[in-house]
C-alpha cells in the first residue's frame, strides 16, 4: 500500500457518501461547526470573532486546527520507510469514533468529537487523492465542483472516451458527497445521535472495499 491512494469509482463513491454524511451529522448534532468542510469553518471563525452570538470563534477553530494536524501526521508518516500506509488507520479511526459518538447525547463532548473527526479528515484528504480517473479531493467540494464542470464541458466538446470517463468519475464522486449530505441531514433530524452508526457503517464498507481492491 502507498501513502497516497487512488480509489476505484465504487469505493470512492462510498467514501464520498460517508464524508458528506459526517459533515451534516456533526453540524446538526455537535455545535454547528464542520468536521470536514474547512472553508466553512474558516468563515465561522471570522463570524465568531465579531458575532459570538452566532458561534463562539473557538468552536470552529478547534476542528480546523485538528484537521491541519491530521494532514501533518500523514506527511510525517509518508517520510518514514517501513511504516504501513495510513488509509486503513484513517478509516478505522472514523469508524471507531462514530460508533462511540452514537451512544452520546447531542452536544456531549462536541468539541472532542468534532476535533477527532476533523483530525481523521485531515488524514483522509492527505491519504486519498484520486477517485476513479478523477483527481478528486475527498473533502473539498468547491474545487471538486469546478473540476466537475470543467470535465463535463471537456467531455461534451471531445470525442475522446477517456475524457468522458474522467467526467463520469467527477460527477459520480460529487453526487456521492451531495447524496451523503442529504442522507446525513435526513437521518440526523430523525434519529439524532444514532445516525452516527449509519455513517460508521458507510466508512466501514469503504474500508472493506479498499482492502478488497488492494488484495485483488
């Protein structure tokens, strides 16, 4: 296994589904901050600095800092020869945290919950960088949306089958994230903290598919 992984479209789509889900879940259940969407957290930090009635500035700051540490951990990990790749550790951490979180009441240990998930998200973005034929960042949808539009336009104006395959990869991965966000919001508003177990199952499926791909 390498320290940066290319996922098949099937595995990547499941991972994107789980990623969209976890941001909706943590936002609704744990302090109205994001565990994976760092652009949103940076905006919330600025808002909190001047309008603390909306959100205390330190709440989004904690997951942002944890995310950066996660990225740094994978960077350091990749420089050490003979160490196992971080992909399974990243997914395993997410599964374990979400299983535990499902037993907590809404808002309980919110800072810790979002920090740990954001730390794993930082590892995730550094460890998984390609989905199918797309250079698709698994936690940054602004860039991915731009790339999806560009790939679609290229496919429409090209006769190259590879261009169409790339466009399908981008569109499928982005759709997976959006579907995950809607699913996460829907289940969280109905099941509350227990919705975390559904997301844990999705990350576990992504891990299982990843292992199966590497053994094939």
